[in-house]
C-alpha cells in the first residue's frame, strides 16, 4: 500500500524538540563534528507524525561529546551513547559505529567507532530507521533507501534480515509493532527470515518482551502486530507452554490497552478448574510469570474473574439483577471484562449483553447513590461499633440499590426496626435447656 511521504522538516517538530536539536547540532558543528537526527524521529517526520523524542548521531567520540557539553550523563559510553541535557530534556547522542557479535541477543560484544554515516546506517534494524536529518541545514541522508520503502508501504530490514534478527531477537517483535503502527506490509524476505530466526526470541528477557507488548497495546491496531507474531511463531517462542488465543485480539478493536490485551491474548488458566481458590492460584501463577506490574496483575486477575461470572450468567441470568448487578457494573474492570467476554467467547451471554447496555445508559448517581444512612445513624440507633456495622451498612445499600429504600426517613425507619428485631430475637443462652 503506497503511502504519502513528506520531506522531513524540523519545523514540523515540537518547538522544544526542535530547539534542543538545533542547540546540540550547533555545538557539535562549532566543535568540528557532524550531528544528525536519526531513526524514529526522522521516520515520523516523513510520515507526517510529530516525534515525541529525538536521537542524534555524530562522528564525535564519547569523550569528545562529553567535552563539548556542560551537562552529560554516560548512559552507554561503551556503546557510544552519551545523554546530553539540553532544553530541559535528555537527548541521546551516539557515535557512528559498527557492531561486533551479539552474543547475548541484545547488545554487541564490542563496537568499533566509525567516521561515516553510512557505516552507522548499515548496523540499524530497518531501512525506515536508517534515516538522517541535519538539525542545522535540513539535509536528508538516506543510505539504505528507507524513504522509498516507506513510500511503497514496505517494512524491510537493513542488509541481511536473518543476521539482523540473530543479533537481537527482539527485532522480530519490533517488526510487528512497526508494521501495525505505521500500516506497513512486511517485506517477504524479512518475514521469512523472522520465521526462520524466531528461536532467537527464546533468549530475550521477559521484561523486554512485555515492554514491547505494552507499546503494541497502545497502538491503533495491535491485532495487526499479533497476527504477524502468530504467522512467524513469535509468541510461542516468547511464552513457551502458555495457552494463547491470538485470534481473539482482532475482536478487541483499536487501542485496547495493555491489561485488556493481556487478558485476551492469554487464555484464562482458571477455566475448568474445580474450586474458586484453585482458579485464583492458577491465574496468579501465570500473571507472576509474565513479569508485569502489580497493577496489571491485579487488573488481569479481576478481568478473568468477572469474565467467568459473565459467562456464568448463561446458566443463572438472575445473577444479573438486584444489588449484586449494580456492584458488578461499578467495578472499574467491568468494561474490560465485557470486552474480553465478547472477544473470546463464541457468543455473548444475553444477560451479560443486557448488563453492558445498562452500564452504558447508567448515570453515575445510579451506580453510586448518596448513602441514606451513616455510621453515626447506626450508633444513634443503638448499635455498638464493630463487625455488625459493615453488615448493616451493606444491607441498607442493597435495599437502596434495589430501590426498596428511596428516602433517608425510610432508611432510618428500617434501621430502627432492624435493631429492635435483633434485640427481640432470643440468644442461644436464653434457649430452654435441651433446645437448639
């Protein structure tokens, strides 16, 4: 699919990024060195997308970069990268280089600092990321024909794609992410190489894989990335033994978010297990193995619990009524659970569909009405503070949510009768001898 490509122009950048680019470029030029915006920021400008950050490539060595600027941090000096603090932000300035062998599937064992832009371009992952733009003159350099690939709507590796993927298996996931984010067709040679080299993903840390999935989930069409992963067998390499359902992701729609994507992509490990505790333990074990944040773990766990409940309403539609239904509706993960239910089941439970429609039409005050009684009212009615407080407050709220109590005076009357009735009820100590 052909794409309309623009001439990359600094004027299309955010002013802060533009000022930082020019300031760094001017300082390096004054010191006798080259400076080029490189990679994603130039690609985004060509696609008409405002860049969110910038990277600069230079022929200056790391020690020369540090000598040129007052405020720097050596974030990766061994690999040629110095963080330059300019215009209130950190900009990575990296020396032109060629890479040695990638023994750990992530970083080269060694690097050789180069002097030419062409040497630097030859080590990059995809042609669309091997674009260089002068922050001073606006000159564009494209040694790997990345602009032509973008114009054709193609995503291709620089040089030998198999070698690129062997160097860093994570590039297979980046392949899917870029194809989805920028609506590009993957070059066939690149796609076939990804299939052959998918084993290189086995050595990638779970944290790096999850970070890519997080970025994919924030994109407009993550299902496109997941489909590419399915085609090349990437997910099985990243998560061996996990039950996956990539085909369901397409039914989630655009921009699903990370937690909803995970709850759909991974099959609920609690399905089919006997007790609620067994199901919960199986879910927690999988979520911990994914190395995701505690919030994501809690969200995914709750989505699976709610989705199981929604599926259960086929057998028990009455469970979607009364106060319990309102509490389900106001659960912060309900919308996600219904989206997963709709994506992963052959059909939606009719009762669950009705509940979702109710959620869409409910006003905030319907789900969170002002309480009719307070703890002070319970004390005034003669209840002593303790566990009974919570029980009675929940009973009152149930009746309120079910519209059986509508006014404060009705609730106070009910509360007084509730307390009086409890006092009239004989305790077990008052029962006649021999009775139980």
